[in-house]
């Protein structure tokens, strides 16, 4: 574009991730201005402006609270489409069906508590907007390796801890909350006892002869 007069430019640098590892880090970068006389003839010049930005500390709270819990990712895997990803779906599907047509959901939260916080209780609550036609038992089990919302598939899903963390009966009523006690897992995540790779939610008896599927809100 062409300058008609002197201008003041403001640049804003921001992070798209609030992971604690980005605190108090420094980034050096250059902005390079390359200009020439209008029409491409005559005077030209290149100027490099060096810049440094430093992040601060954003975990300032010393009291536990909902602000310290952040959803990171969720998806579901479909055995019938083993290499398909469903990270953008508005639903988390769990299904038991024979013929290699089971489905499992995955979900992960970040826990940004200050060091030394003791977790006294922790429940994972999901909204069951479409219940299976008969009562099923859904388990929550801690994932044992990393996965991403837009990358996880049935074929590459992580292994999960056995035995599972907790189970719950789905019932057959739509639009209800279902809750699992995940105190031990969250306490371990916060204390650093084991890595936080979230959980898998699955039917404890897969490969049902009759299609039994439940859907949670993403």
C-alpha cells in the first residue's frame, strides 16, 4: 500500500494458549519494513526493528475455584470409521454394538491450581441429552498417553487405566446430568503424580447385539 502521510502503528502480541509453561517466558522477534519510492523507481530502503515481549504470571489466585478449571478438548471415536476424527462434533457419543461398531468418548480439562493445593472432591459431570434405550453402565477411565481433539481416532486412541476410575448408570431419561467421582485422578493431576491426559468414557459391556447408544453434549 502507499503512504499518504506519517502514520502511527500499534501492534498487539497475544498468546492463544494459557498453559502454565508459557509464564515468564521471553520472545525476541523482528519486524522488517521494506519500502520504495512510489512507482518502483528511485529511493528504496529496508529497516529492521527488533522487539522483545515477556509474559508475566497469570496464575495469581491462591484459592481453589472454577476459574482454575479449563476444558481443553473433547471428541469421540467410532470403531466403524477407525481413521475418522470427530473433534468438531457437538456431541460425544458412546455406543455398544457388535460388528466392530462401538464408540467411545474422550475429554480433557486443564487444572491450573497453585502448587500445594489439596483437592478435597472432584466430580466429572456430563450432560446426557440422548440416553440409550435401555439402562447402560458407562465407565470413566484415565487416558495413559497424549491425544488431540482434532487428531484422535479409534485407531490411534490412547490406552486407558484399568480398572476404570468410576462407573455410572445412564438410565433412559434424556436431558439429565451424569456424574463420576474422579477425586483420585484430579488429585494426581494437580499433584503431578501422573500426567493429565484426560479420560475416556465408554460402555462397560461393548459389542451388544442390539445398538445401544448414548449422546452427551460436547
